[in-house]
């Protein structure tokens, strides 16, 4: 009889422990579904939601450009394309965009925002063997990035966030003007070389220039 009572008591304790654990698990699960704040009140000051979202989109844009330029660099490094100058140019471009993204992520933490990355898009692929099409795509993407930076810059001004305004100017806008000008110059020079020489030789000589 004593053995039966002991066993029954043990069974009750085990059941109570199981249900208690289940309830605890339920509480933990529901807590994990709680919304995550998009800012850190301990640090955040005058960094409004629209500016935080705009910066997150800029970071995602730079990661997309990094991915795109990396794909193009790989294309020009292929044995059936073999244009090391273009490969070097787009590798450097990819590294620039990655550095920008990291700088903006660091700034986001400094201002008390939280990062909300968007999915990275599949890079544009195709026949870039003439070189010009790759440069023109990079020019168009660079102008698009600059346009977003200008919009975000204007929003920062309207929301009276001078620190973010200055950050956009120094980190993106000033450098992007130089990037767009460089790409325009390269396209013009390649066009002039194609007019004065046979296409294949002109592209080869242009690629040698990019290798310097």
C-alpha cells in the first residue's frame, strides 16, 4: 500500500511539473513574438522613424550594388572574356559599396536605430563583353543611389536632423558625384577610342588603361 501511495504521489508531481513546464514554454513562445522596437531609447535622440527607415533602405541599396559589381567583376575575370582592367574596376567598386554599407550600419547603431535589411536582389546579368554596357549600367545604378541619398538628405533637413544631413553629404553624396563623373568620363573615352580604332583593339587598349 505504501509503495502504491508513493508511486501515485510521484506521478502527480511529474504531471504538475510537466504542465508547469508547458505553461512556461507557452509564455516564452508568446514573449518571442513581441514586436521588436526599431530604435534604442537609451541612445536615440532626434532620429525619427522616417529617417531610420530611409537609412535602412540606403544600406540595402549599397549591399545590392556590392552584389551587382561583384557579379560584374567575376564576369570580366572569366577566361572567355579576360578583361582584367574591367575586373579590377568593378572589384574596387564593389569594395566601395560594402564599405559604405558598413559605415551606415555603424552610424545606425551610433544614433540608436535598429537595422531592417531588405532582401538582396539578383544581379543583372548579360553580355557585357563590349565593356560599355557594363559601365553604362553602373552609371545608371549610381545615379539611382544618388537620387535616393538626395531624397533622404532632404527629409533629414525637413526633420531638422543636422547630424544625419551631414552624414549623407560626407558618406554618400559627395563621393557619388565623383563616381558618376568618373563613369561618364570612362564611357566617353571608350566611345572615342571605338570611333578611332577597330572595336576589339580599342577595348583591349582601354582595358590596359583600367589596369593602371
